[in-house]
C-alpha cells in the first residue's frame, strides 16, 4: 500500500469567565439616646456632587461597579476565545505542491468519437507507460532510456521534472491520494526486480522495494497501505508493504500474467494472463482468486469500465477485444479492432473504449453501445499505454518506437 501518513491537528478552545463585583451602600446605625439631626434627603446615598463638595463614597462604589460590569460585558463579546469563536487549528499547512496533487471532484466530460491531437511531446527513447495523477494536474511517464520518471504538466504539456531511476521502468501507478508514484522496474533476466517509491511533492525517489520476477503494474490498495504486484516470471501476486519494504502475503495465479488493472473502487485486481488466454479476478483484501475466465482473443492488456461491471481484455496477437462480466465470468460482447490491440483505457463517461493499435500505430475509439470502431487517430509509434485524465478531457498515448507521448483532446 502507499506509504502515506495522515496528519491531523487538534484544536483546543479556551473559555473565559468573568466575576461580577458588587458594592453595598453604608449600613444603618442605631439611633443615639439624644435626638439625631436628620440629613437632607439629597445627601443620603447621593452620587451627585453636592454644593461642590465631591462624590460620596457609596456613589463612587456604584459608579466603579457599573464601569467594571460594562467592561466585562464588552470583553466577553469581542474576545476571540469565547465558545462561539473556534480557536485556530494547529494542523500543519499544506504546501502548494501537495495541494496540486490531491484528488479533485470532477464531472466526466462527454467524450468525442474522434479525438484530436493536441501535442506530441518528445521524451527520448522508449516511453513505456503513462499514469495520470488523481488530481489531473500531472501525468507520470515511465521512460526506459535513460531510466527515469518524467513528470508532464497536464496543463502546458511541458516536462515539469525528471527523476532518475536505478533501472529501466516498465510501469508506473499513482497512490489514491496522489502523494506517491510507484515505478515497476524489472527484466526477464532477474537482474533487477524492484518497485521504486517516489514522493510526488518533492519529485524524489524515496526507496526501492524488492519485487517479484519481472513485476507488472503495482496496484495500490484503497487505503494506501499495500501494493499488489503480479510477476510475469513468478506466476504469483505479492502483497507488498512499501513502507516496511517487505512482502506480506502471496498467492499463485494462472500462468504468464501480462497486465494488471484495479477496479474503479479498488476492491478487485484484474489480470490478463497471456499464456492461458484468461481474465483473473483477485480479491486484494483476502488475497484470494475469485475466478479465472476464458476470453475469446489475446490477453495482454486489461482495463475496467467506470462502473466496474465490464472488463475489457485484449492483446496484439488477435484483433478481438473481449468484454467480460467480472462477477459471472460471462463474455458480454466482443469488438473487432484491426491493428493489434496493445493498450486499453475507458473514457470516464463510459461512452467509449480507447484501444491502442500497435501494428497500425493508431488509437482506435470503440462505441460501448454498439462495440464498433467509430474513430481513429494516428500516433507517433506503436502505443504501449493509454491513460485518461479524471475529467476525461485529455488522453496520453506512449509511443515507444517514436520516443514520444501523443497528447489528445478527448472531449
């Protein structure tokens, strides 16, 4: 899962109390045996000056008490520490970099059947995979030569940062909160099989975690604590704790897993098994295989529909894209896509399925109501991955042969 920590600030409120002061007038005295002279009525407890001779002590006490009471009342009204005025939070401030990475609530834009090329971004040799941040602010590119993670500004299409890696990456994924990127580094010779953990706020490689042989895409858990990593060479899925750098659990799967993808709500992991032509459905919470289902075509790419009820599976060895029900394992439909389907992504509004065609060097657009190809746009090389922004307006296609990323307006 992701090495994320949750920071909370506790706010303490202070209440103030005031004590009212009171003043008593002069007490009454017993009458003397001799007749007493009676003071004039205006001289008894009078607070008014009398014939210029000053203020009586009792009047002064009453005046001071009134002033004190008024001052206490005014202080209670304007004081910032009253119960009705919450004390300032002690939570640490969020940096602009961190704020830009946080997931944003967006409404999916209506997708177009004919995308338009907005830019072609050169990134040297072999861009293998692209992953859009949950915020939609950046896109992360796994580039193999020289090995690095390229951060692309999704608004300007400019390279914002480059992070050197210890080996050539095949895949990159992003944690649900956007704070970490996970780069799968591996090869068939087992020379290096690791998951690189990248801090996306500082664009710094934090650590590398040992991984299974030739690791596929690292799928983060919904709470960000674990990663689920299938290995082409190992034929198993490992649950990895990236913070501790250890494998916590493992489960064997059907032979030759070739691609991995999460369900929209993160409660399932889907695998395309090339060797057996299967869709494997995995429950990450219990780390158990729920089912393995035969597909009509090849199985080297997989993606889930926004609602989660349909899974697309395809591969470049067959022009058939299988649409599967992940619960029953039933094949719901098939779509014929010429050009060797090599990469898949669904539009967030669910209207279209994007299919990278390797031999045709193009992106095909499939209508998900008729399962017919309704649009196509050329790319700069053979597509290795397709990723879409959370709002569905922008798409990125990595073209490994051309050393570029094709940026598309999808809505």
